[in-house]
C-alpha cells in the first residue's frame, strides 16, 4: 500500500504516456525485454495478441511472469519474430546498452516498433546492476547508431515532479513505527505529489526530467 502511494504520481504519468503510445503503435506480437513482473500486461493487452516476457535468471523480481529466460543481449528467438517491443526501466541496468538495442533490432520485424522508458535523474536502484543515466542526446545517438528511426522522444516531467518525487522517496525513509501505523508519511507524501504535479503544469522544463519515453521504428537497412 505504502509503496503504491509513494509512486502514485510517477506511475500515473508513465502509464498514461505508455498507453497513448501503445494504442498508436503496438500490434500483433510483443516482446517485453527485462519484463520483471510484467506490470504493463493489462494496459497493453487491448493492443497486442501475444505478450512474451524475457528476463534473466538472476532477476531480483518474481519469475512468475517470465516466459523466456535469456538476457537483453541474447533473446532466445529467431530474427524478425515480433511486430512490437517494450523495454521499460531496463536500459540503465545493462552494462552494454548498445548491444541490447542491437538485439531488440534483430528480433523486430521490418517496420516493427519499440517503446523504451529510460531514467535521466533518478537514484541508484537494483544495485549493483545499475550502470547508467541517459540524456536525450545520448538516447538519440544510441538508437540512431543502431539503425532505429526515432518517432517520439518525450520527457515525462519537469523539475517539480522529479524533485518532489525524490523528496517523497527520502521522506519514506522515516516511515517506521507510529508514523507508519497512522499513515502519516503516506498523507504527507500524497500532498507533496499533488503540489509537485500542479507546479509541474506551470513549469515543465525538460532538462530536469526524471525519465524519457522513446518510440522507435526498425527501418529496413541498419545504419552501421
Ligand atoms: C527496474 S526493473 C524493470 C522491470 C519492468 N520492465 C518494469 O518496468 O517494471 C529492471 C529489469 O531489468 C532486468 N534486467 C537486468 N539486467 C538484465 C539483462 N542483462 N537481461 C535482461 N533483463 C535484465 C531485471 O531483472 C529487471 O526485471
């Protein structure tokens, strides 16, 4: 419960954007790279016929939703197997992000679409497998180098949501004993998220975003 309240605002912003892009771009069969517990299964279900999750054996998450064990560098499927791909909050956990993009490119059919979400300003998590943060210029460089055409590159927040959220996370470190029983931190966290959201509506300066969402298309010929 507390975990959901803590993440309410960013989950809502992320999911709303993902639903919008998925409804426009996804079709038929989908590969979910680094699927974890497949949190977007329901959200994406109306737009695809098949949702296959791949994750590695050493994942820190439950393995119940994993259909294929493999890595982002070696997905155990034939070339050009999927029309759609999703990879949310995974790229920063990969030592070799470029190799993982090439693997996604390999498993997509020509004209296939991939949606990635990638953090820019965010705390360390899932340590020690947390390697990078990406600016929009780094993302453009990597995706284009691999041969993808970038259709959308959206910063999901400005300063207020990013720093409001980090403040809320920090506050939750106090969520112990009586503070936890009476949901005091939950209440303060909710108010802070509401204020952050309102302020962000007035000033969404992209350079402070906590995350980017990027939609790319596989074109016929690989750039290099
Ligand atoms: C922050 S979680 C995100 C999970 C899920 N995509 C989501 O949005 O909730 C990062 C995921 O990347 C996976 N991961 C880390 N290294 C990987 C690798 N080399 N190959 C495949 N998955 C990997 C982890 O197991 C974990 O499920």
